C-alpha cells in the first residue's frame, strides 16, 4: 500500500518523539553540542537537528525553529569535517557528499553557513572526490559553486551536472536546470525548471532509496528544491513556491538574504 501524507506525518511524529526522549535521557538539547565531542557525535547531532527542523515545520508549522535547527545542521556538519580534517587518516566525513549540508543551510536562507561549508569542502577537493558517485561528483561541485556565489564557475559545473543527468540519473535534471538558471540569472529558465524539479522530487520519493529520499520528512518537503529556489530568489529571480513540497512561507525574499540563524 502506498504511503499517504497522513501516514508519513505519523512516522515523522513518532521519530521526533523517540529522538526527543533520547536527548532528554542524556541531558541534551537539539542542536547543542559539547566542546569535547568526537566528530561522530557532532555528525549525529547534525542529523538529529535536521530531522527535528523538518518535524517542527511539518507538525507544528514552526518556521523559526525550522530555520534555527536547519542552520545548526550545517554548522555542526562543518564542525565535524573541520575536526576530521585535522586527522591524517582518511574518513568518510571528508567527502564531497557533505554538499547535502550546504543545501540544508541554503534551504534555511543561512547564506554565511552555506558559504563557509562550501569553502571548506572546496579545500583539498581531489581528496574529497575519492569514492563518491558520479552524481555527487557533478551535483556537489555545482552546489558548492552556487553557495559561494561563483556564477562563472557555476555556469560550467551546472552544465556538467545537466549533461550527466541527460545520460544517467535523469530524475535530477530539474535540479541541474535550476542551477543553470541561477548561473545565467535567467528568470524564464528558472520558471521552466521548477515544475521539472518538483516532478523529479515526486519520482525520487517513490523510486529512490539513497541520499535522503527514504525518509518520510524528505518525501513531504523538497529541501534540495527549496534550497535552489531560495538561491535563485537571492539572485533576484522571481521563482514561486510549489506547495506543498516547496512552501511559500519558507521562501526568502527576492533579491534578499533570508533569515538563517547562526549558532
């Protein structure tokens, strides 16, 4: 039987209750870490913050908490990779796959956090590319260029991402086209990309079982789409919402900075 919105929301609520009970049992608060934590603990709290951010919006329509915790997701991920980068041993936390945390910050309109994470991931990029899939290789580079505001670089990396999607991973082509529209500051192209991106999200929610698309909250909210729409609006492109997966009340102002919170 196919999942319904109601059943997915029930799963989100159950997951939130379970996580909050664990945090309370250990005397912890969402998004708050101890200075002496190991990288794995920072990473775990980053993931927890992401889930609680989405639950806050989906269950309570609590936009400030969504933005605060989604921003902390990226900040904690950056702390994780900074700690791991001081260790000469290779580790999975060093890979370009962490571009997903950059997108989380962009979804919250937290541009300084997105840029800081992107700038760090761009250091020692050849090493970070080891072991990542071709999809993450091309998508990740385009996302980092976008977060850095490097429209010249984005023109090339978004084109590479689009070309990849034409031959493989076709359900990501709307994301690639939105990034191309941002690179060229093309409002009409962004408007055309939006319905493709939303349809990609629907397809990924049904068929894809990697990245985030096996989680109920990510099936209800298109966080990566929200991130790219916000990035387009920041560049002055009047891209509208696409409810319910890209809600209007989570969009940043056109040509404006949005309201991310820094922890």
